[in-house]
């Protein structure tokens, strides 16, 4: 290879150069130990999840997917250190896995609420902040705070989901171009690299936006689940991995760090970036372990206004009949247990012996009609 080349060396040239370089060999050995430690932490976390969430496979898969971000990132970084010529490929793999974690985090937050319907009911009185980073923080006049609707929740979920489709597709195209020698990383790289990078950044920003909106709307209601700490460990890895890559790309333009042998500034910058990323990922894995190592089964989730008033999830409001009382219209409400629903007949919550039928539009039996009408506002308050 030529001296100070920007091409990643193969293993023959790379190990011939570092032969006798004690500092590089020690750094590689430390990185191997950190990777082994991160994998051990992940295995221990899987055992913890299986022990405490046995039978709840959906939750185990979501938590394991988010926790798997750290071993995937640290392993791909180590491969980039040991086999420099595979740097672009392993970066694509790590980036692809990261994109899946956006939507997984959103669905985990909804799961903590108890589902979409309960989430919307709990957040019914809250106005969510839509002008959030990274792409809409300057749209305060246009995106004013508003209540979260079912269509709004779907939109934010799609924002988080689209990167899981767009980014792997773009990275697959990048991998194909790379094998053909038409995909070169760097600010002065090939046209295909610039185009794919721009589209990937836009897709990632929209995904971060959808995830950020859901997180900000949920963090106060889900603080008992350490949602902020979970999000912090996930977001920090995203910021660190991308910012470091950009910084070393800029430094390479100014021939920093200086070339050694056949390794030019771009190659050496990438090598330092992945070495530092191994250490940072290991520390973030410890932070994630603290955030996720909690038995959520013992934690009570947020409740709705109806549950706060003393009605359980199985209680439903039925028989919204209208009775004229002079010039005023009074809405009568009967609360019935869903356990007592049989066909079209219902039983009163306060008087199980009384029955009524919703198809006949008749209110109650004689005993129930003598009772005072119950106002819905009184029940909720």
C-alpha cells in the first residue's frame, strides 16, 4: 500500500505495521477485555429478564432489544479495530440496529402505560410539546402544544418506525456500492456517500423527533419506571457515535491525526474513533444496566381518572340516557361491571339485581328508577 493512504488496510498490512508497537497492542487487549465485560453484562441482564418477566415474552423482547444495542455497538467497534478493512460494513450493521431501537423505545413507553387506549386516556388532560428537537425546535409558532389524539400518536409512531425501514434499505444500497468501490466515506467522499448520508440524517432526525415527543409526554407519568434514565443511555450512544465520527472526519481534512506508515489521517481517525467508542459503550452499558435492572412487576403504573375515582379497569359506563327535567336536560349514567355483561343485558354496579337492556332504551327497573340520577362529572371528580 502507498504511504498515508486513505484506504483501510487489510489484516496482512495492518498487523505487519503494528508488530512491535506495544501501545497499540495494549490498547487492543484492553478493548477486548471491555468487550468481554459488556457481553457478560448483557448475558446477566438476559437472565434477569427471563427470571422476572417469565411469560411476558413481548416485554422481554423489547427490553432485550434495547439492551442489545450496547453489545452490538461494542462488538462492531472491536471488529473495526481488529479488521480495519471491514470498518464501513460493521458501521452499517451498527447503524442499522440503532434504527430499530427508536421504535422499540416508543412501543416500550406505550407498554408501560398499559396500551394505546389507556395512554390516550391518561394524557387526555395534558398538552404535549410538539416543537421539540432535533428538527422542530424552531417551530414554536406553528407547532403549538396540543392534546395527544389517536391520529397524533399514530403519526409519532410512524416517525419513529420509518427509520427502521428507510435506514436499512439505504445501508444495503451503501453496502452494495461499497463492494463495487463506489462508496467512500468522508466529507470529500463519493457522491453516493453524500446522498445516502443526507437522506439517512433526515430520516434519523424525524425518528428522533417522534421518539422525543413521546418521551416528553410520558416522562412525568412514567418516572417510577426510570424512563428518563433509559432514554438517556440510549440517546447518549446515538449522539456520541455520530458526533465523534463527524469530528474525526473534519480533522482528517486538516491531516489530523498525522499519518503513520500506510495509515493516513482518515484511517487513523476512524481507528481512534472506534477505540474510544468501545470505552464509551462499555460505560453506557453500565448506565443502561442500572436503568433496566428493576422489577417492573412490583411498580404500579399510571392510572386513569376513573380508576382514581375508585373504579377498576373492568368498570364501564353504560346507558347514557337523557331525561327531561323541566327545561333542563340531565344525563343519567349507570356504571356496570363488564363481568356482569351478558348479551345485551347489563346489571347495575350498585344494585346487581337490577337489569336493563340497551336495545329498548329503557333506563332501569323500579328500584333503580327511584334512585337519584348520577352525574358523570360527579363520578370522575
